[in-house]
C-alpha cells in the first residue's frame, strides 16, 4: 500500500506517539524495523502517519519499547482501528481542505474542550449568518459553493453539544470578540443571543474576559485545548491567517494549560458573563 498523501491529524498523532515511545526506550528505527521484519523507511512512514499500523504491530512495538501504560496502548490501538468513511466529517473529504476535517476529528474524539478567543466567537458556538460573514470575508474570495460547504460543516460540528452525553466545553471569550459587528448589527445581535442560549447548556461553561481585566494580556491567536482519552493525547490547536497547527510537545501543552488557567482566573464568572453579553446585545 502506497504512503498516504494526506494523513489525518489523528493518524499523524499515532505515529508521533510511537516515535516518542521508541526514543524514550533508546531504540533505533533499524531495531524497530528488525522486530517487524521490514525496513527503516516503513518505520519512518509509520511514525509520520503516512502508513497505517495494525493493532498487533502496535502491541509488539510497545512491548519492545517497554511501555507498560495499558491505557495509552489501548488508545493507540483504537486510533489504528479507525477507518475513513466512519465519521460524519468524512463526507467532506475532497470537498473541503483536510484542515477542516482535522478540526472536526479533534473535537469528535476529545473528552473535553477548552478554548480561548480574542477576536471571534468560537466556531462551535457560531450562527450560520455569523459564519457566512467570516467565510465571505476570506481573501482571495471563495467560490459560493465552498462558502456554503464550510458553513454546513461548521454547523454540523455543533452536534457534539447534542449528544446523549454532551461534550464538556469551557470557553473563554474576550469582550473584544463580543463587540465585533461582523455582518452588521442584526447578525451580531443574533450571534450574541445564540451565545446566551448556548451558555444555558449544562455541558457548556462560557466566561468572558472583560476589557477591565488588568492582568490577562496573552489573548491573541485562537486556542483550543482538547483533552485526550489519556493525558499523552492532549492536543492544542492554534489558528492563524495561514492555517492551523496541532501541537503536542509536553512543554507546549503545559504552557497552554497554564495560559488557560490564567484566563480562568481573569474571566468573569458565568452569571456575570451572561449579564455582559446581554448588555452588549441590547446596545446593538
């Protein structure tokens, strides 16, 4: 089977974790290849997510690396069993860029989400009108078909909030994002009213970092922290004008965990946050 051209973020993460375990065990790629009766190139492809790896091979490799963390091993095996076409977002493969599918995949498999936004409302909480304004503002301009596909995909992502056991979502939104009038007064007001409804959901914790906060200063790029089924699979997603990045290095994960903790300290409580959102909506 030829290497994948566009492995998913989870396929890449599986390979990354196998490489970490190999390096922690001070084993070489040549030694791993010898164990599996293959060559170093295939080990490199596996560790880059470009080639799949069976559950049986994962168990052989992790035993060879001396990994006794059964929860991690089972989590890696679960990723290896996933197949394209298994999840709703696979319908958009070839329709939207892989990055869109990776975001939905990250949210779908997370145990909890923590997000921080300074300029826009989190995607999971956006209305169709608000999302349309953002996508129509992309430069160069997108074809209308892609704009509609992006909006539909974004709206469907919110299904994780409607599960029988809804995904816990903790969002810190800077007041500046609430006062942006993307799409005009009506679109902005509808978005704020939708936020107030979302904030009533038991699984959602929505808190606002006000302009009056004198302590919190690192509210820049949109940040999503996804809690994995095991701590080793915690992932940070950072968005920028040139695209998104998935971060998994231990020091980086620790940095963003501390940053979100700081945001939690500086934000208004939930009741105060709803009151501020309601006040801003009334001003429109």
